[in-house]
C-alpha cells in the first residue's frame, strides 16, 4: 500500500464503512475451522487468522489442565475459540486498521481481537460480506477456472492477476456476474466450449485486460452486459469470434455501459463483431451508453476488498 493521496482516501472510506458496520454492533454466532467466521446482524466478518494477546497464557493453561486439548488437531484453536466465545454478543467499542490492513477490534469486556494479514498461500486475509463465503468468488469455484453445468451467481468478487481468463464458461453454463472487479487479467470472461445457456454481467469493472475484456467464441441465446465500466481495455473490450461454428448469430446487448469515451466511433473500435468479420457470432448493440463510470465500488463490501486484498 503506497502512501498516496488516493490510497489514504481509500483507507478513510474503508474505515468509515467498517466503523458504520462494526462499532456498537456485536456478533451473535461464530464458527471455527479452516476460517474464523463471525455473524453480525446481516453480514459476516470472516478471516484466515484471529490473534489475541491472551492466547499464549490461556493455551498453556488449557494444555496443562484439560487433557483433550493436548490431543486436538489444531491446538492453538482451542484457546482462540475460548477467547472468541468470550466476546460473543459483546459490543465492539473501538476499531482501527494498521498499515498492513490488520483489523483490530476492541470489545466492551476488555478483549481485543486482531484479524491479521500475514497468512501464507491465500488470496484473501479477512473480509466483510453478506454470505460468509470466499470473498473472491461466491459461486463455488475459483478465479481462472471453468464454470459450467448449471446456474451460478457470482457477486461482490475480485479477480486479479490471472494470466489467462478469470472466468471460462463451458458446456451448460448459466451465470450471473454482479458487482465484480476484474483487474490485470488476460480476459475477464471467455466462452470456451459447449452450448452455453446464459450470461449476464452487470455493475462490474473490467480494468486492464491483457488480451480482451470479453471474448465470445460461441453464440449464447441469452447474453447481456449492462451498467459496467469497460473503460480499462487497451486491446479491445469485446471480441466475438468462433474458431469452429457459432451455433447461431444474434445481437449482443451491451447498452448502458461506460467505455471511457463518448465517441461512438471510438467505442466501435473497441469492439470486434460481425461488422468486422461476418464469421463472428454477434452484432454488438452499445447505444445508449454512459458518459461516466456508474458501478459503485467505494461504499460496498466489495469496495473494501478492492482496497484490502
């Protein structure tokens, strides 16, 4: 995290959101396993690690006095679970963020919990979201893999630093993508193979794709991209092509998006469709379009994840 005006403003926005959600609030249940999950009134605080200064002394006591603790698989979690249980339904009275984005919560009973950011080999450290699932993907898969064989909803996700395609759609995919950020990826979405039923992309940002933003190699009966910020594509935003057979042709609804320009000819230059090659699957309908970016990435949980990943 660089010490720039924009990053400082981002921290201030994140702090405002965190304080609004957490200070004066309490969690009513929790779970411990591969992650630590705390449920508040309408959202979850999830983390790979939680630290308390009381752990060492409590862990020593439990290992000496409670024999089953010695046989526990994750011995350190015995003390962590005791401390987390002690703050159940206790209000948070103070909150702070360290330079490394460690979240520190102080409770009314004097306990302090730190949600750290130093867990190795993970793509996120802690997050607030509405479903308690992996914040990088809520559809049961991971960025850079294939999605197919049925419906999936991906919302409030971050896909970053993926060399090929963040989402490759195959077979009978039926997917809705909402309020997601695609950054520094080869492609945001690639329709790879098979008969894809449906794709809807809304309220999302595609920033700096190395190949193209969206590449459609198959005709999809229901496909639309609306209310997105597509201004970050230097090498073309949408490419409709088919190395085999399209399986049909039609018009792709890409209206009401922001393209980084208000010049229709410049927007058309970002699009490769049947106007460029009759073998492509689609004509792209991009009018009307927005004159400025519309997705709100600054006041949501996703906005914080974009700042602290």
